[in-house]
C-alpha cells in the first residue's frame, strides 16, 4: 500500500501525530544520550585493572600498645597469612589501589629542578607484591630481598630500584627502552632509581585520574603501628579466607586491633559508586521513558482506532483484508515515528552539545543515533501492534450500521 | 460549582479507568523521576549555613613552585603560613584545621580500641561554624596552643563511649595520652560538609575535636590530602612542618566587606614579605572565597547530578506530551457530552473550568503517585551513591514542590485539549458522525 | 448473478438467540434492479450484510456471479467484495480525512492495479457521477447528495458485477434523492446488477422488482411489470403495501 494517502490522512489529523512525533523525538534524544553515558561509565568501570581484583582483600592492622613492635608483628602476620590454606600470597602495602587514597608523586628522566616530570602513583611492596597483586611482569625481574628498604613513618628515603607499569614506562621513555634506565623521584629528582621490571598494567588509586595506569612499585616496608596487608586467595575462596584471616589476626596479638577487612573489589565498587549510580539511574530513566512512550503510542493509536471504527469497517467492506488494516496502522505509526526520529536525531545532537558544554560529558558517538532510531522504530511497531490488531477485528458489517 | 465539577471529574475518571490510570501513571513517573533528581540536586546544592555564608571565607595562598600548571592556587595552606596567619589574628574569628586518625581506648574495658577521625582545630571553629553543643562548651582560647589535652566529642562518639550520658569532665585515652572531655556536640552534620571539602563532600562529621596546639607535641599527621610543592622535608617532623607541603585548611570570619578587603590586603602584604625571603615564586594570587563561592569552586554539585536534572526535566516533558495526547483523546471522545452541555446553556468558561478540575484531579493523583515513586527512587539512590543518606531524603519542601509541579504539569497538559474541545461549535458534536 | 438458498442467520448473545434470517432464498438475475423491502428489524440489513459478504451465515448456500461463496475465508471474501461488489451506504461512509479522489481510490488500492489505470478509472467514475471538478474537496465540503455520488463513484470505479445499495437516499432530501436514484438507474441501464435495500415504497417502485422481508423470511416477490420507468406521481397502492 502506498504511503501517500495514509500520509495525507495523518496530516489532516495532525495534533495526535505531532504529539507522538514530539514525544518520540525527545525520547530519542534522551535515550541516545543516556545510553551513551551509561556505556561510557560501564566501559570505565570495566577497564582491566591489571590485578586479580576479584581474589584480593586488604587488612588494616593498628598497634596501640606501647609494647607493640611493628617489624615483629609484620613478619609474624606475613608468615601466618602466607601459610593459610587458600592464600596465594600476601604482602605489606602502604596504599590501596582503586581506593581513592594514595601516594602521588612524579618521576623524571633527568635530575634537577624544572625538569618535565611524569606524575604517577607509588605503591610500596616487598618481594611478594607482584604475586600478591597478581601483576603480569612483561620485562625485567621482581625485587630481591636485599632491595627491600625498611623505613619508619618519617623517613623520606627512596629505594634504588623500581618496577613501573607499561604506561609509565612508555610515558617516560617513548622509545620503549625503559628497562634498565634510571629515573629520578621526588622534588628536584633527589632520588635516583633503576627500572628493573615492567608490569603490563596496574591501575592506581584514583580511578578518575588520567594517570590511572601510571603506577610505580617501590620496594619499601614501613615499621609503623598502622599497616596494611594485601592478601590474594585462590579463586572463589576470598570471602572464607577473609573471615578466617581476620579471626586469626584478631587473636594473634593483643597489642593491636584489626580493622577494615575489605575486598579490593569492594574498594573498586566504592570508587565507582557514583558512576554505577549514574549508569543505574540513567538505565531506569531510559527504561521508564521507553515504557511511557510505548504507552503513549498505544494510547493514541487506540484513540485513533476508536475514532475510525466506521472507516475501518468501510475499508473492510470495500475489500481491505485484515492485514491491509493492520498494515495501514503500522505504516501510519511508522511515518509518525519516522518524523519523530528525524527531529529527535537533531535534538539528540543538540542535547549532547548542551551536556558537553555545561557538564563534563563526552560528545556522542555518531552510531548511537541510528541504533536508537532502529530501536524506536521497533518500539513503535510493537506498541501499535495491539491497537492495529484490534482494528483488524472490526467487522466489515459495521459499514452498514447507521449510527 | 466546584463540588459539582469534582463530581463530574470523578465520574469521568471512573468512566475510562485504563486511560485514567495511564494518565496518572505518566504524570506520576514524570514527577517521580524529576523529584528524585531534583531532591538530590537540592540537597547537594543546599546552603549549609545560610545566615553566615557571606561572612565565612576560605583562605588560599599561592605558595606553589613555578612549575605548577593548574590555574588555581592550592586549597590548603602549609604549616608555616597557617601559623603566621594564626598568630597575626587579623580576622574576627579564625580556625586552622585538618583531620587525623587517633586510637581511642574506650573507658569500658570490654570495648576494643578503635581508630577515630579527629579534627585538629582552633576553638573558634565551633562558634564560627555554629556548631551546636549538647553538653559543655569548646575549649578555652588559651588552650588552642597551650598543648592542653582537651577534647570535644561528637554526639555519636559520646553515644558509643558513654551511652549518651553527660561525659564533660571525664577523661578519655587517645593514643598514649589522656584527654579531658570539655564538650559534647548535639547531632551536627552540615550538608554539604562545607568546612572540609578536601575529604569527601558529603561525609560524616568527625568523631572528636582537639586543639591545633597538639600538632607538634603529638607529631600529628594529616590523614587527609597533602600536596607538596617541592621537597617534603628532610625526614624529620620539623622538616615536614617547614616544607612546602599543604595540608591545613584555614577559615576566617569577616563580618563586613570592609573586613574582607582589609584582610585581603593583609594577605597580600604577607605574601609580598615572604617573596623577599625567596618564597612564593609565582605572581600574587591570594583568594578569599565565601561559603557559596567555595562550594562552587570545589564542584560540590557533581556534573552528573546536574546532567540528571536536565535529562529528568526533558523526561517530564515527554510525560507531559504523553498526558496531553491522552487527555486530548479522552476529551474528544466525550465531544457529544460537551455538545449537549453547551446546547443546554453551559458557557465555555464553565466547561473549561470543569475540564481543568478534572485534569487537576489527575495531576494531584499523579503527584501523589510521583511522591511514592520519588520515595522509592531516593531509597534506590541512597543505596547507590556514596554518602547517599545525606543527599537522598524527601523533605517537606520537595514534597510541596513535587505536588505543585504535578498540578502545574497536568494543568498545562490539560489546557490545550480543554481549549480544543470547548472551541468547537456545539452543533458539531451533536451531529451524528 | 446472485442466488441464495435456505440461508439461516442466527445472532447469539448470552441470553437470547435471534433468527435474523431463516430459510431465506432469493435469486437475482444479471442486469436486474431489485429492491429489498421491509420494516426495520425485518432482516433487510442482515440480508445485505450476507449478500455483500460482510457477514457469514449459519446454514444454506450462496452463489455469487457463478461462484459458491458459502465457505470462503476472510481474505477470500475481502477479495470478492473488492472485485465483484460495489457498496452504497445510507451514511455514505466516505473517509473524512481523504479527499474525493482519494476516497474513490480506496477500493482500487486493495488490488494490484497500476497507477495510470487507477487514475483513469477514478476520473471516469467521477465523470459519471458529475463530480470531476470536485476531486480535491474533502467530504465535509460537499453536500449530502454530492457525498453519496462520490460513494457511488467509489463503487463504480471497482467495476463491480453487482451494486449493493443500503437505503441510498435515506439521509438525503427529495431533490438529491432523485438525482441519486437517476444515477443508479442509468448505472443499471449500463448493465450493472443492483440490489437495493429500502423501507421506502416509492424508491422500491423504481426497481424492476421488489422483494419483501418480514421476520427474516421472504414473504413474496413481485415483479414491477411496468418497468423500467415509473413516474413518481403515479403511486400504486398495491406496490406500497407489498
């Protein structure tokens, strides 16, 4: 059936059509932008961390008794944790990746003031750090026991060797020859250290920082009353080991208490909580708006069917088959939807432009628009199906009824 | 007449229950979504201290090294500058403060020691920020720098340690020192936590407060943000205090514009003086920002929540279009009745009012439904957002706003359809189609 | 052309069964102009619905244009309606959103017919009813008589074998009614079979033959011997009584 007579019928009855088209247009604009933002956030959350996030947990131990000896306690705790069934490895650390708190500093390729530096995120570990984080060493070697520096909390010494992530190595040495090179840490590049290893990837503390993957591992352990341990377990045993480890540590030393035994996944979830919230809220909004629009189409299509019972009967009497009637309403709706999506595409770009300008939202990727158009076409056809089928059931004998 | 209109409206609502439910549902969802996002926005952007927000200023000094690239000076001061400003006493009130972690040894032996967050501050902190006391009072001004071991407990910590009883005068062991409790706060949780935007905009109030003068004797370290411009010192605590590491928040109370101007002059002359001894290598860029400016400067209202409000309002637009369509459908279906009433002598304005009463009823029902949805939505937000509890609860203002918005939206949605149907000539409806 | 034998039509609701037609038989020859008469509720409209394949029936056989149409499915019946039957309704049943040209086009749209052929037929049909100049008008801009002529043009454009008219002048004043009847007669003269349902004896006398329906049954047939033309003034009381 040709479009022209349907179009002219629709145009002569335009208020309902305009309302639905406008509604579809705004829906398209919202859905495009919302789904785009959702995907952007989910992509961010889903970036590889380089670590065995799902099987790692963190323990904080705080010594409070005057007799508490941090170095002894740490050694005992480490031996105990590493010997626990289900534990792959454990290490003392200063800061927790993905947690939002950490040690940010800069590395330079030359010493001296005013040298261009690359900011990065320093994590202290001992020789077990690589394995406990589940990092993949792609070049060089791990730290040796004799390279581990023991410091108290005030100390500002820096070790002679570091392991850096691929991202940090490439940033410092764009030619890819970072291994074995010397880097300078701290203000004025006071501390020289040799890169002895490169790990494929390790996300740092601040998940929304552009330098997230520029991490540096420094072989330091601190002898202070506040310490953190990272523990990596065999897959699937994290929660059980977490509980057992807490109990063991709680009772092993009366001069301290254990707090914040939490999984690394938990820290990550908290860091991304607002992104997850945004994605979830936008998801709900998208689902609701599609529902509302679908109901709007159903409502107005029903109205339009009810208004045209007589003419449907007449068409049937004049030889229209049921499927001709269904097709009529489908095509009519499809045309209205199409007008809506055309206007909506422009609106989507406009809304995005506005979001980009006012808020820190990325510009929309073009293919979201055709996908959304397709989705709205399908939604429109599904929504109009009910009223259209009802229209097809109008008996042709209606035509001879006088009222 | 209004009662008659109400009755007619109710009959009409009942006549098309599905259409009515659809209309009420569309408005309810629109209102629910907008109220949820607006509430979050409203609570995020709230003024936590409205009567004094123009008198309290956060102090910024640009003590950074030449290489620093950001356009804004640091949000915190280093120890040397903080001490200098403190000792100058140029403001009506002033406080230098930061947070630290302390081991609390509960007086009841069955409780294990635990870490508490302490705010290290000056006694002016309490009157400046209008902190309410349940028991006792702030410590004496004299104790600010005397090294006196006195503490003010938060309501929650007092609850935890002393079961909420008046603990003023009791002693409490913090770390390896014994403190005397001088005050207990009434529940206090300014939203946003404007006095410390460095560490979590919507976080909880600290567990306890101790005098700034304890920094050196206890070698306290900030557990909040520390930004170093240049070396972090020689490894000793004194070295750290003398370094260009910024970790102290500095607030002043300046009641008048003149006070503000003279304080600014004071800051500039202080920095000029420091320049002479080789500090402050950058051009003069000192700032005093009042609470509102400070909240904006620190982007307390997240872009996400603004974007959500924008999208939610568009969403409400869709719901309204939807409702206009449905109301139009409904009114047009009733055309013969309108024709009859017109033929029987009803004036247009009377019918118009009848329709507006009807959409008003739909609006109120939609608004109530919307509040229910908003309540559900905020419950969801509380579980989703970090510190959501503070910024996701309905207050009476938002309840009223939601109902008004629903009423306005539905009446706005009803005006066109009502106008459309009453505009036709009465005969047009009576004629058999 | 049209042959019904022992047609039964029963309407059922939860409480009652109504025999709208019972053992209804009728034959209409090709080229005839037959009037079906009867008071309201007699079954005229049911007869028309069945004759026009708008409704199915419960028993009996119906042969239309040499084809048994008793047991066709919905699509097949749509096709026959479209190609062999032209309808003229009391209420005109023009589609208010479409203009005159588009209205006449409606039945043609439901067959695979090339655009030039459709155009030719529409223009020809509108020419026949004298409304070629009103093609762009919508029904609301036309008088009742003009609307009915558009409806007739719509029926003619399909070149039907039989034209079913349901009180074609019921909504018209006498002048317009006469124009419409004249038009029907000339169409019949041109060879199209016409079956007209009416309760108006005057109208019925313009037909070759009147048939009376009462309580769903044919009570007698009566050829209008004085056919084809009968001046309206000379009313025959017998014919009116039936």
